[in-house]
C-alpha cells in the first residue's frame, strides 16, 4: 500500500475514511463518465474524498509537489454536482492519454523532472508513487484496457492499493466477459452498417467496413452474427482474399438487392501477410497505429471480382467506422454496466480488498485478481467460434452459452 505518512504539503482535506483516486486511460469509449459518476457518488456517500486524475497516467506523473504550483491540469476534486453533469455523456471528462510512466521517452518527461530523468527511456514510477502519497491517496481505481491496466498491475506490485475497472471497445481485457464500451461499439456498428446498405444496394456493390480489433475480432464477430454482415475477417485467422472474394460474390448474387457486406477487423491479416499500419510511429506501449487493411481488402476484392462474376467487375463502397463508433453517448448496457462496476469497486474498497479487477463472468458480476490482465490473452477461439471455410462466426448450439457468447475463458 502507499505510505500512510502525510506530509504538510499534501492535499489533505479531512475525510471520514480516506481518499480514492480514479483515472481513465487509453482510448475513449462511451461508458467512462457513468463509471466515474458511480464511483464518486457512492464514495462520497460512504465518507471518502474522490480525486479525478486527469489525462490517464499523465496527470499523476506530471504533478508538482508544491501547494503553490498549478496542478489543475493534473487532478481535480470530484463532487456529486460535477459527475452528475457528465454522467450520461460519452467520452471522459477527466480526459485520457496513452502515457506509460514506466517507459517514458526523454522528450515526454515533465520539465521539472528532466534533471533527474534524462535517459532515452525512463521509469517515473517512483514519482507516481510519491505523487499519490502527496495527494493522500488510499485507493487507486484505473479504468482502462490491458495497456492502462498493465501499469495498474505494476503499481499494485509496488504496494499501491489498486482496484481496476475494464474498458475497451475490443472487449479483449482478460478475466472478464465484458469491457465498458463494447456494447455501444457493436450497437453502432450494426446501425451504421444497416445505414450504408442503402448505398451498397443502390449501386450493387460490395460494402467493406473496417472496424476496431487489433488482436481480437469480437467487434467484427458479434455484428456479423447479428446479421449486419455476410462475412468477417479477424486478427486471429489469416484469411485467403480469393476465398473472401468468391464468398462475397456468391452472397451478392444471391441477394435480390445485389450487394454483400464484410466487416474487417483493423488487425486482420492476409494469408502470408502482416498487420497493416497507418504509419510506423509507436505509442508508449509499443503499438503502431493500425489503419489501411480495409483499403487493401477493397482494392483486392475489386480486382478479383471478375474471376468469380463472369468477368464483370464489382465496385466497392469502403468505409472505416473508427471514431464514429467510439464517440457519442453510451447505449443502455454501457450505462448500466459502468454503474455496477463502479459500485463493485467501492464494495471491495469498503471491505479493505485491493489488487482486484471487477468483472462480468457468465452473466454475473464478480472480481478476480488484477494480475490476470498481464497473465493471459483474450481472443476469439477460432476452432470453436469461427468458420475458416465460410469466414464467418458459427455455433453448434447456443444452449447455456454466455450472454455475449464468447466468454473470458476462451
């Protein structure tokens, strides 16, 4: 745990039980603000003070431990009024970043720390811990995907009391069947695919939609299973583009409206190929920005279409959904689940329990050890859920399957 000694320079407002800090890291998703609201409302009611750390791990890294310093860009005290105003909205009013304090490039080190940390890559974890102590933080609640939470695991191993909440549109945080943001992503994907059908049908084209999913294909699988697309290609299986072209031609020609649809995960790869990147710049977690596989699939489908369509070319409507499914208000599930997750986190804190991540497993709320985040991977189990000959999801039976079909232990 963080040291209980509180120096005179600490932001030390008297509280009944202690101080809880909360942050949101990584990509924004609908449902973050409801989670922040749930934590804050319950914590304030239980006698805790709540601090919102701004811009993910960046805010807690950049704090200047001096009462005279302006740290308003690093944290804020959260009240019921503040969180109630934002609680129904999308995004995160605390803002976010992909900062990784344990692997910070020299140019990213806060100016006031550059004399101390001047290596090419620096570990600012000691500063993070000191800053948490200066704020008087007793418990830390990070909300994020496996990257953000992996640093939460690191802090936990350094003695910080951490209770984590999973979020990511890819739904690929290990240990849980559900991550905040996934339902809205699937809902919007289905809605937007259905909206674009009118254009695809009017012009008798292929409709190629690139969706989220770096390493896991859940955001392509669920909408396809729901009938939004004829086919999907996912990161877990390198696909044959000729087979995809053949199947889509068959789908189009059997459709009275003469169009067919494929969802392409951003991390999907051609047989014999690798991931397609927008550029070679990498974030703090070593990830290059994905983008372009949808374009390549579209080009190849158009080239190959005459081979399976009596020599006639089929044109393509190509759309990258991207931030269109990330932005905006949360749907029903991403309003309800974050509320439950926030309260689950407080339940643990009230019991003095930490080193856990709150989860949904087999339709029930629970919690598991936080190190599950770094101990395993959550991806689509191809042999069980994906038909490699038809390039689409399949199930032998839905009986007794999890609510969202592909569970955390797959």
